[in-house]
C-alpha cells in the first residue's frame, strides 16, 4: 500500500492495478462510448467521464459488495451500482485509461446521504472511508466526487455535484434549504490503488451493523428509505 503526498505526476498514478483494471475490455467499451463525440482535450474527457459515472452507475449503500473480486472497476461496471468506493474506483480507472493520472482520496464524512433508517442502523451520522478521486489536469491536482447520481440527490433534497475539470468538486456542504449537510471529519490520505484490507477492516470495525456477511452490506434501498 503506497500513500502519495507529492503533487508531481508519478508512474503509479497511471498504471493498471488489481482494482484499476485499465486494460479490461469493459473499461474500453464504456470509455469509448462516452467519449465518442468528445474532443482530445483531457479536461473535456475527464468531465464527460465524471457525468457518465455519476449518473450511469446508481449510488446505493445497501447490498454493497466488498468481496475482493467485486472491487475491480470492470466488475463494478457490470453491476452498474455501488457506493462511493465502487464509483470512485471506476472513475479513477477510466481516467487512467485515457491517460489522466488519478488517485483515490479517502476521508470520513458526517451526514453522508443518511436516511433516518440508515442512521438508526449505523448508530451515527459519520460514514467512515468515504472515497473520492484526485486527478491531474493541466499540471495541477483537482478533486472530484462522481458519486451521488442526480435522481438520488433530488430525492434527498440536494443539488447534484457538478464538475468543470478546474474546481474541486468534493461534497454537498448544504442541502437545498441551506442546512449544513456534509462535513469532512478526517483525511486518510491519497492512494495509487485501493487500500483494500485497510478499508474493509475499517468498515467492519466502524460500521459492523451494516454487514450481513464479512464482505456484504445488508439488503435495502436508499430510495425505499425515503418513500
């Protein structure tokens, strides 16, 4: 496990890894379809891929699968759903596929799209190991959150996060009514590959009530929670 803290581009930021399976045909198929009408500007590609992941893969906490072979970008694309960790893995992998350096940024956040039912189950509003993406464009690193799809944001009273390839797109600080909504509580650092064992053991420790098996969250639906 390598934590990256420097701001320069380094080889691991572009490499295929166990979880960033850049060379898998599913990655090429997804990216090439999204970018079919996109120009050569890396920023345009990063933005197009952001929205494709944000809204093309459904965000769901319940039923999340953390089995090792379920955490590769190609496996997640096949399911077309996941939570922040899964969707960020896909986005980071797609970025590397088109030659844009990327990393995973791991944080703890307060009130992470938490329904009353989910909060009761978790016993807290703090969601540990919330994963975002750092990417390098035009010689500088920016952060992006390709996680909460537009339909789910509407249901939970939030504006969807937008990304322009220049400004950090991190979290929903406020809901549509101006109430404080999300806050980063801890920064675990940036990683050139998924720190699988750290995240799985951390989730098992911090969010034990969510698990129905060692590697899968309990069944349910965020949409149904708000019905």
